[in-house]
C-alpha cells in the first residue's frame, strides 16, 4: 500500500516547504468557512431523524445522482488525492496503476452487488447475509467485520486529519497535533449525532463537489500553462525527470512501466496482491455498501453507482494531468526534498499555479475530504452495532426505532472517542497497514459471503461463518507478520523484525482462502437451511419484489 504509506507520512509530518508556501491564517479561515457551511446544512437536514430508517439510511430519500455524488465523496479520500498525484509525479506510469485499480473496483460493485444488495437488505450488510441464514451468529460475524474495517479505516483517516491540519496550521509539537486530532474527532461526532445519514450524506456531496471542482480547476490551469497540449506536459515532465540530481529518478521513463514495481518478483507479486485487494475490497467496504440503502429503489442504486463511476473516473483522469503537471512544473527533486516526499506534489503544484489562496483552498478541500469520510465511517459502524448486535442479536428484533437510534448515537460517541485516542497514538507513525488492512478485510471477510449469499442457493450458515471469520483472522495475522508492521524501512514498529510473510498486503492469499473456506464450510455442513427463504431471496434480489417491505420497517 505504498500510496497510502507515503500519503499518511506526508499528512503526519510538517515540511519546510509547507511552512514557506502556506499561510496558516488563510488555511484556518477557509477551514472555518467550510465547517460553518456544512454544520448549517447538517442542522437543517436533521429535522427528520426520529426513526431508524431516517437516521441510518436517510429514509431512502436521495436520488441516484445525489447518492452517486455522495458515494464519490465517501470513496475519494485525501490519501488518494495526494498519494496518487504524487506517485504519478515521481513514478509516472506505475503511479497511475492505483487509479486504475480503484476505478475498476466499481465495476464489481455495479455488476454484482449494488442492485441486488438494495433489493434484499434493509439497513446494513448483515441484513443481506442473515436473510436466509441463522440470524444470531451471522449478524454477529458481519457486525464484527464491519466494525473492524470501519475502525482501521477510521484510525488511518483520523491520524491523517490531525497531521494534515497541523501541517497547514504550522503546529509542530505533538501536543498541539493531538489537540487538532481531538477537534476533528469532535466535529465528526457532532455531524453524526446531529445529522444522521442525511446530514452526513450532504457533507459528502459538498465535499465531493469541492474536491472534483478543485482538482478540475487545477487540471485546467496545468493544461492552459502548456497550451492544452498533453504531449507538451509529458515532454516537460520527462525533461525535468532527466535533469534530476538523483541518478535513480533521472534514469526513469515517465511513460514506461516498472519504475515502482519493476524490481524483484516479490515486488511484482506485492502489486498483484494489492491490486486484488483494491478491486475486490471496494465492493465489500461497509460504508460504501450502506450507501445503497439511501435511495428509494434498486434502479436508483444502480444509477448512483453509474454516477459514482463517472465522477471517480473523471477525478482520476484529473490526477493523471496533475501528477505529470507536478513533475513538469515543480520537478521530482523539489517534491522528494519535502519531508512528505512524493505526496507534497499536489500542494506544491497548487502554490505554483495559484499562490497562497489556491494552496489554502486545496488544503481545505483535503480537510473536507477527511471529515466527510470519517463521518461516513462513524455512522456505518454505529448503525451496524445498534441494528445488528443490539437490535438483532441482544434484543432479537424486539426493540423500537427510538431505542435503536439512541443506541446508535451512544455508539457513535464511543467510536469517536476511540478514534480520537487511536489517531493520537498513531500520529507520526506509518499507518499504511491500517488502510491496507481495511481493504483486505473487506475483500476477504465480506465479499465472498455477500456473493455466495446472493448467487449460491445451497450456501449455509457454517459456510458464511467460516468465510467471514477465516477471511478476517487470516488477513489480520498475515498483516501482523508482514513487512508493513516490522522488518522494513517503512514498518510501523521500528527496530524489530518478526515478519515471516513477505508481502505487505495479504490479499493474494487471504481472499482466495475466504472463498475456499465458504465452499468447504458449506459442503461439510449438516445445516438444513430454508430452501423457501433461498428462493425468496433469489427472486427479491433479481426482481426487487418485496424490497419495499424490507426497507419499510
């Protein structure tokens, strides 16, 4: 997960470059405007949040295009923006491979998951998985997986938020950065408590519009600087790379593959593993899956994914121009000289193009990006606990809407406090493995069980539990004993080496293992699952008949 590694390192460190090109006063002013505007929107959206349907899924009241913009807002993180543009600026072709992996992942979500998930479920992924299987154990396993993915993703974003805001406000001491992380966490909790899914969705829509518009503006400015001639940008980028004082950088061809992943067989295998996790993990990310329930029909769910693909695709095309533009205008030497390395590319390019004001706007957009993502993750995790664990397992469905919402609000506060504490502890460390773990767990623990539940009539409770727990445990174990945690220059635990698994992302092992465990668990099971329920789920997932009833209570 090299992109996230460097991005999080950038977010967690203060660079000399940022001190000289940024204005803390301008940055904090733009941050304040964004917070005031979004808080006003959240308060206005919160007037109808009494029922669980309204609080968890906004009552299914968003259109496909609106939800598509919100999905883009949920998906495009600051690490993607900074990391991919920087990777392209330094590595050229290999950096763009991340964009391809992230974008292709949406085809899996569109073709296999979105519409059928919306037809079958109610609020959460566990609703789908427990539709025809045993409620208690399956809901527990699905909720644990959801909470695990959400927490690790949340932890990475929180530490990144603290580092980014601290960087742009010129706060270098750890105590000051911890205060910033706490402030971001409190804002996140307020958004969720006040606005629920409706308020959170509007924050994501505003953030997505800002991010895509900001990246689009910078793209037009870069193209204008080179007469709207992409060949000129690529040629200038190659010239700047060739003039680099680093022999390694100077020897690179910006249009040829292999600069980042052309080394050893292990390096190439690691990229394949990372690619598998990215492509398959997206369709299993709980906060993305939950967005499919905020629209009224399965048709709108499908439309929302189409809109998301278009917006995310456009954004990644922007990063292609921004990456090569940064190489051509700023140059790899200056980018790598910054403490954040390659991920200082976008902020430095913003300063070169538009001075302090544009840098402040892009910085505020990055902050908005993190705030929207953490709010989405928090409401997903709190809804999963309240709906699946509390209402589904502890109360066995005998609980009213008001109590579910109350438990969800309490859970959001607890998750927020844990995220603040974890973000403070993780600040300044290599937390790439947390994001890699989130994608790998989502791909291994969630996706196989979702696909088997939707498409395999014989699938049993044992198969679901073996697949989910097997995918979850194997992913975490392999990550713990990988170079991401120890035994490498970028490891989280410095000076120790207990790694025996050679790859920093375990997707190539844990994802096939989870699929196999689902098959073996089912074939060796003596469970007699309800064939009527299986048939009903198949009809509902394919046609949508009965979906309204599933969403209405």
